[in-house]
C-alpha cells in the first residue's frame, strides 16, 4: 500500500498461528489468530474502519485472515505460534513455539498515529507497556495478557508472579481501558488493583461464564453474563476488550460499555475463531434478550 489514511480503530500486536484441540485430530488444528486480529475484526464488525500494525513471517496469509482491513507487517523470521489446550473447566494452558519480532513506534505509518481509538493486544511482550504514550490524543485500550507473560526454555507460558507482582512491568498511565482475565488481575490484592486503576479510566476483568467486573471511579460493578452455546472461546476476551473500548468511547458509560462487551463476547464464543465478531444489530438483539 503506497498511501495510508487514518483509520477509526488501530490495533497493534503480533499475528499468530494457534493450535487448538479438535475431535478426531490428535495433532489439533492450526488456525490464524492474535489479540490484535480479533480486536480489528470486532471493530470492523461494529462498522469502524480498522487497521492493524503487526509482526509475522513472510507468507502469512494477511489478506485472508484480515479481509478489508489495512495491515502493516513488520518483517520477522518467525510467526508467533501457540499451542492451546483447554481443560474440562475451560482453563487454557499455552505453549509458545515461536516469537515474532517486536513492534516499535517507528513501524506505524504517520497517518495512523492520528487514529482516535487505539488497541494494544500484546501476546509476547512485542510492545512496551508504556506504548500508550505513542498516542497522546487517542483513546487507548489494551489487553494486558502479553505484558504479564513469561515462558521457560520449553515455551511453557506462565503469568508474572502472584498477587502484587503485576505492575512491576511498568504500565504507563492514561489508558482508557485495561482489560484482562480474572487470572491476570489479582483482585484479592487491593493494592495491586488500585495500582491498575491508577493507570486507566476503566479496568475490565473477564471471568468466562461468571461474567465480568469493571472498576471505574473507585467503584467495582459486576456485569452479568449473557447465556451462550459455547463453540470456541478463543479470542472472546479480545473481542470483549475491543467492544468495550469502542462503546466506552461512544457512550462514556463504563457499565453500558461492559454490558455491550459481554453481549459481543457471548456471540463470539458461538462461532469459530476469527469468524466470531458480531455486528451491532446482533449485539443489540442479544442485549434485548437479556
């Protein structure tokens, strides 16, 4: 692409090849993914012009994975590769098989630095936690999982430390939304949650079938889940975060944004992979159903 126009929604993070279990296939199924990809297709489904800055090896099928979305790919020797294993309770175990190159501010086209909504979807610490400062005039959100991840020599992924350890990573202030799972945010540690809250307007904590909890303006609020016939949970947290960020910018109402995101995520788990991003009419219907 020779010319770049400013998108409505800019998503930043590596693309991946994910191996997930499949009945009758002992080796699992390889599928494209990545938090940045799920966030971008979510924004596209909501009617926004989406763009992605990512990192992957040559030959990654970008046009197939992200049709209709402008993409800048940072050259990398490897594409990030995860094996995802799900237990009977839905808990995920991950093994990292390869890591893409990191993404720097200089990799972002100048016109894209003016995007009004920016989402960071780090998976392997490919962007720094203070990257919010790259976009001083934007509403910036992030899924924190990739900043908290560490992996051993065998690629086995774990989260940083225990309660109280999360903010040793150097997250900057000024985020509009920081989102993550109940495993990533240690809600039992009030000091840690206060530190997270000091970095952002809204903290969103997703907990699968238990719904979500938001922290905003010194108050926490439980947001009930919408019932769903779950088919594939991969990417649901990223769709939740992207939908919440978009609706938060539109409504300036954290509770409304979280309910909107819960509905979006409940639809996404009923579909396969990156095909799961819902449109606004679907979300409205799910919310009306209650």
